[in-house]
């Protein structure tokens, strides 16, 4: 039975990813940082099916010591780490000339340094096993950039580049590294958008609909099973970015 670590598991997308892996029979290490209530409710929902395959872990993914401790704790609880989904992320809409250095660094630390730290520690284990799978959750704005989201776009673009480079480095060791690039997804992160703003975005989406967290989760499971796919960016955006 395989084990997966999912960061940002207390958020809308992270919860659905955790549920999807759990349904596939994985042991799930659901990682949160601040929203313990949401993480706990996820655990309580899943333990009704199997209490041995779900555990929540608190970790600030930007803190190297906490990440190392997390890996140790997951190994102790589940025995091994087979897959990693770097889902934790933050964003902020603001004009470029108003971005403070602290805001810039915070966004890059969570969205790019966090995945680096988690991936580095997991790769150490995966290299020994000659097997592993890493999925990074980026954004379509990491592919094409977004006005008033320069820091976010830069961090997600960096995550795409990291995905491609790492996949080339560890491929011969049986480790696959891919990236999912969501478009507009119905989450709390987009709750600030007005009805008019949502309608305006939907008009640009060829499928004419907004995505759901389960759409991203399903893409994760696809990449988990696609054994000849690595170094790729899978767009889950309704055709908005091709």
C-alpha cells in the first residue's frame, strides 16, 4: 500500500486531492499549516472508512526544520513515502509597484521554496527505492502571467521550471515529476471575485464553465497512473490556456 504526502490539505483543492488518493487506497498524510479545524474535519470524514490510512500533520512548508521533521513523522506513521503532491500555495492581487519585499518573499517561499524543500527530502527516499512520483500544483498564470499577480505568476512559473528540470534529473531513478496547471477553480481563494468578474472570465473559457477542486484531484490520479508521463504541465483550465 502506497503513501502520499499532500500539502495544503486543509484547503478546497487539497481536501479533494486527499479524498481522491484515499479512495484509490493510498495511505494519506494530509499536511496543513494554520487551518487545523478543516484538516481535522477531513480526517474525521475519512476515518469512518479506514482509520489506519489517514493522518494529519502540521507543518510550515517554508521552514526547513519543520519539513525534515514532517518527513520523519510520516515515515514513522506510514513506513514509506511513495508520492508527493505540492499543493500548498498563497496569492495576492496587487499592483506591481505596491509589492513590498516581504510580500514578494512570502509568496515565493510558500509557492516555490516549500515545494523545493518537500521535493528534496522526498527525493532522498525515492532515490533509494528507485521509484516515486511528485506532482506540483502550479497555475495557468505560471504559464502566461497575470496582471496584478506578478509575484504569484513568478512563483508558479518557477514551479513549472523546477518540475521540468527535476524530471530530467531523476527520471533514470524511476521518479516521475509532473505539474498540474489549474485555471479558474471554484474555491475560497476566488471568492473575492464578483458575479460580473466571474462571468467575464467564464466568457474567455472555451468550455464555458468554472472548474472544481475535484477536477484537479482527478488530474492528480491520472498523473499517478500515467507511468510514461513525466516533465509535463497538465492544464486543467477548460481550454483557457492552450
